C-alpha cells in the first residue's frame, strides 16, 4: 500500500528488454535520487509513477525492477528513460498524508489542459468513461502516483468518444517536488481511482443494488 505522497523524483537510467521476444517486458534501472534505499530489501515494493513494482536488485543509490508487457501496455512513463515519481511502500508507523493507494493503475487519462491560475495551477484530465463512476467532487484520485483532490467533474458525450473530465488544483509545492511539472495538453497519465469507491461499487453490485 502507498499514500500517493511522492517521496522523491528519480530517473530511469536504463531500459533493457527481457528475454522472450515481443511479448516480453523490460528491466529498468532507476536512480533513486534523494530517496533513501537503506531500508529497502529485495522483493520490496516501490511505486514508480503510481505503478507498484518489485525491487529485484539494488545498490546504495539505485534499484532495478522488471516490468511485464502487460504493465507496459496499461501504463505510461515506464518504457523510456526519464524522470519518475517514487514512493516506497507504506508502513504502519507512518502518517497517511494522502489516501490509501494500491499502486495498481486503473486506466490512462489524457491531459486536456494545464495552466497557471493565480498562484496555483489547474490540471484538467480526460479519464476513460468506465472510471467516471469512481470520480466525484472532493473525492481522491491518483495521477502518476500523486494523491490529488477532484475539484470539478463532468461527463462529456462527444459521439463515440465519451470521457469523464475532471479538474485538479495543484499548489506550487506539488509542482516543484513531482514530475507533474512536465505535463502538457495531450500528455497521457496513469490514473488510480479511490480504493474505497472501488469496494463500494462492488458491494452494491453483490447485494443486488443497482451498480453505480
């Protein structure tokens, strides 16, 4: 489990294909930057841009993960060198500063716009319609591993392209300490919906109530 509070911005320094042909994934070497790795053991989980990955090798300043083809197909930001948001798995002794996050990407969103508004920034994202029922005003959502609060949400019907458009306010600190600063219109982002909303929808469906 994670909190969606990014601990450090790291850098993917190496992307190497795993054995197995076109269906194989890749092995990533990640420079952890300021993220301390002394307490990280082989087999531990680290969220990379919101996707939970297992450490298979480590040094004092870097770690290695294997990313399956399935994960590559369902996420963005794990297929090439570049900056990534990092968070180590939550322990019971830590504050839950964001919200409960599983590190399982539910879908890919597309940035509609990203503009300064006053002293902050407004990020507007178009999410797949199948995630619409999990997005609500003042609810939580994870964007590239960052726990954020939805300020506005609306369902748009553009013919065959139905999307759920939601707006988020980003304070300067969040921009400074995450990779969200690199987003622009058209950028794809990893989305994870709120864990509690996921279970509420499942319980309603199992109890015979109308699905959300």
